[in-house]
């Protein structure tokens, strides 16, 4: 009986060795994927600034002197021609009187020279004097008249200098800054006050260099006041500086308020919001990206074979968890968004529901 069992075991082993081994099951990776679709985003930007008048004038005396009176304060509403401040006019009044005295002396000399010319002209007709002597008398009279004209101009100039001791408003507006006091000695051209013309109002903002094109091409501009955040004012870009500020490296811009009301005051803090429709673009989740030799790539799923293939892409802006694709993908393709580091080229995958 035992030999029979032994032979049966041997034949069983031989039969097992003759059979082919069963192939291992295929390695199908479950992954998550999304379909690439074009999206039209709305580009927005916000920039803090302040309300300013479109026309702001720095006021200064045209002559030097000591301030004798100041007629305004910060916030004073002034009319065109209204006196802002005055200088001590005594020295300029003395200069006017001196010029007038010189003019009177020159006029007397010119009158005498003219009378001499008449007498010498009569003597020349009688041939009592030479022509050269008459020419000298005529030249003296003409020089005296030129001296009179010169001193008349000097009297007018000194009168203007005296008038310049009164600093007046060139137009109606509000005084926004004062940089002098009564009794202070100031020089000609030294800025003493700031006058904002009433009327047009603007929001002045600083724009970073990477947002210049967005601000210039913005479809709409909206101005909000921090004091009234629920109220908006339509705006229009009027000016954008061509040169960046040396310290902040930003570009100064001015946005005109098209429909301001009484609530808008000079110096208020404002926010300018830009909005424009961006061109359609492709984007994928940032989790779909991996890099090979520094080049960003994604796994593209073939819908027929359910196999993946690596493809290089060029990235644009990164926005939150999304990445803009500049090139490398087409709308409608499927890319793997989870499990990208466990895949190999040509590997079959199974899409799972997110």
C-alpha cells in the first residue's frame, strides 16, 4: 500500500510541473483626473490712494522779504485775486521813489538836450557851426531820450516789484497747506502754500510695474471711499507716469472721478478697483504637475487605452491651487491630478470619482 501512495505522489508532482504558471494580474493604478477646459477669468486689482484736486498750485512770492501778514489758514476757501499774504513793502516803495527821481532828472536833461539841438540847428543853417558839432548835439539829445525810456521802464519794473509783495490766489480754490508764518523772511520762489482748484477731483494711486498693463487696459475703474465703502464712483484713467518713483519703484497714476458728490472731500483715503475680462485660458490643478529635469510635466490619459503619457507644459500664472497652462495641452484632454508620483509611462490607470 505504501509503494502505491508514493508513486501517486510522484505522478502528482510531475503533472504539476508540466503545467504553465498563471500570469500575474495587470497593475492598474487608480488615479484622479480632470478634463482640461478653457475658462474666462475676470482680472481684478485694488490700489490704495487719496482724493486730490486735478489742479494743485504751489504759491510763492516773486520777490524776497519779511512776511508782514498772513490772511488765510489751511482749509480757507479763496477767490481769484484774494490776498494770501503780504511782505513788508517799505524797501520796494523806496526803490520806486528812487527810480522816479532818476526819471525826473533824466527827463530834465533830455529837455535841455532837445533845446540845445534846436538852437544849434538854427546856427547850422546860418553856417555859424560845423556839421560835426550839430551831429554831436543830435547824438546827445537822442542819448538823453534813450535814458528817459530806460528809467521809465525801471520805474515800471520797480512798481511791479512792489506789487509782488502781495501774494494773491491765481484762481478760486481751497488752501490745502501752509509753510510760513508772519515775520518769517522768505526768498523769491520759495513755496509757501498749496492751493487746490475747486472742481475736478481725482484719486491718486501708485501702481506696481507688473500691473501697469492691467491698469492701462482696464475695462472699468471703480473708486471707493474708506469712509463710505458701500458707495462707488465711476473713474477714468487720466494720467500714468512713464517713470517709476526712485524709492518705491511704483508708477504714479491719477484716476478722474466722473460723478463725484459732496461726500468726496480732498485728502480722503480711497481705493481704486480695476476690472477686465481676461482672455480664455487653460488651467489645471497644481497637484497635476511634476518636474523632470526642471521641466514641468503632466500625465495625459488616453481615453481609449486608459494609459498615461508624460507631456511637457509651459506654465503661466499660479492662482491659488490652479496653474495656468500657456502651451502643451489642448481643451478636452484628461490629466491626472492625484497619484502622479506613482505612475510610469504607458501605465494603465483607472479613473476614480473625486
